[in-house]
């Protein structure tokens, strides 16, 4: 069974509407799909009935931003009750944090002489989550920079004027939102955080203690040695293994929906929890 439990739509920072993404997943043979937009359920909610008329099973999903100590980490929630009050309260809290960060980015850019950035970025975002890519696109549209890459390099990347840290909930709180709503919390792409081996083990230990049940052993196409390393960690900490393409847009570095390294045979797939 081809399973993809991590992907994004235009409800957050993806490049395709949820309805088109589902059709693309069907075309590529995906049988179980979780739409996991950043801090919003809107992508899934837009197509939750679409699996009834296609050959794909859709699962509720979300990718929450959170902090562990001083480090930002992402937690994927799978198969939650999307109407659960605690989950909805968490989504509202994250939305407010994103809004406050966007306003601060706009204020900082205005002080540099770039007026109207917040309003322009918000107009570009429409009903999707407002983020730095929208600010970058506005700067390109206004001729302040020649490309999205240049916008991040000069104004929005790490250490730049638009690098504003949002006040995300701590990891344990996010895990609790997911588990309280009947879902499974998954530590997303563990190797993305560029931690030492000791620190990564401490993160996974705290994640499990908070109620986390799985880690992403496969995130897109990874070298085999990295997949095996994550598979060993899943076994050592007695966690289920999840996999996903982390799809955003077909012409980006993340690759295509359903395209990922195979899950090692020694892993316990997280979807066993629902079969």
C-alpha cells in the first residue's frame, strides 16, 4: 500500500489546492493520504468527502509548529477528531501566533522603507496561512528584489530583519492537543533539526514522555543510511514509524506526492494503529 502521511496545500505553504492535490495523489497511486498543512485543518476540511468518490482514503492531519527548549520542532497530528474543542483551541492559538508574527514582520520591513508589506502579503495569502513566502512574493512584485530567493537572502532569512520568531506552544502542549482529540502525534522529519545524536535522543525521549507515538522514519527521498538510522531510533524508543513526501509543489526540492524512500521492513507502520 502506498501511503503518504505528510503533504501541504495552498491552505498553508503548498502550491496546489487540496482538491488538485488529492487528484494528483490518486494519479500516482497513493492509497492512504493525510493532508498536514501547517497549523491549520483547512486543507483537509476542504476535501474530507472527496475520498468517497475516488480510490483514496483521506485521513485528517495537521503539522503543528512547536518549541522544545529553544529549538523549533514540528509535530504532525494524524487521525484526530477535527471538531474536538481542545484541538480547535490549539489551532486558534497557533493562528494568532502566526498573525502576530506577520504583523511584526510588516512593521520591521516598514522601518526599512518598504511600506505596505503586511497588507500586500495578506492580499496574496488570501484565505491561506500568511507566512514569509507571501512577504517574499510581495517584495518581488513591487520590484524591491528580483526573486523569492533574494527576498529571503536580504530580508526574510535567518538573522535578517524579517526573521521574527513566533510564540509557538511548547512541544508537550501540542502533543496533548493531538492526543486529547484522539489522534496520533508524530515527530516530523527528525533529521531536519540538525541536532547532535545525544540531543536528538533527548528530544525523542521527551516527545514519547509527552504522549508521542511515532516518528517520521521516511521524509521524502532520503539516503538509505539515514533511513536506517531513524528506523533504529524508532525501534529503540518503541515508536511507530510514519512516512510522507512532505510534498509542497512538484517543481521544488521536496519532490512529488507519494515519492519517498521505502519504509524499512523492521519498522511498525503507524497505520497499523487504524487497521
